[in-house]
C-alpha cells in the first residue's frame, strides 16, 4: 500500500471516528505516518474534493489546521449541487469521482453507477473532435443526474 493510500485511510478513519468531520494538523499527521507534509496536501487536494463529497477548510499559521467535512445532502440538493458544480466541461476522472461518490453515499445503485461510468469513458466520445468531448461529457452527465435522481 502506497503512502497516499495510508494517508487517505487515516483521514477516512478520523472522519468516521468524529462523525463526518475531522480537524487535521498537517505536520503532526505527516510525522505520525512518516511522510512529508506535502504528501498530506496532495492527498487532500486530490481525494477530498467537492466532487468526492467533501468540504475542506484550512487555517494557516502556528495554530493552523485543515478541517475536512463529509457533505451530507438530500437527493434534491445533491442533484442541484452536482449539476451546478459540473460546469461546461468535465474530464473522465472527475465524472468517475462524482459517480463513485453518489454510489458510496447510496444515492444511486451500483448498477446505475456502472452504466453512468461506462457512458463517461473517453472511448464513448472517440468519434467527436477532441475540443468538444469534455463539453459533451458534462452535458450528458447533467442529464443523467437530472433523470436518474
């Protein structure tokens, strides 16, 4: 298991222990896990994003912290939030993260997630010019979310 996976696992454990919200001191966590503080930053910015269902706040300085909160919403709020956050374009990894988060939160069934994920793959857009693929993906995902939820 890589260091990024260990950091992720520890943060998820803290979130679970603290009922969906955890305050982390980057240097302390890095020391505990035997990694550099920038590794903590990398994990937070890549795996604890709004697309993954998290809100991240930070305060710099000597008493600084990073607060990670799992976002909990009802179905209507989830759809509205996601449709608004998608924007005009979306790449495949971001679409996959959104769909995975919906499945993880039991908003969609695994079968629905699999179909949505398949429709977001790059090969589905291979017949279209490269410059329009991410825009098509965003529009299709928005429509799937509106109709599936």
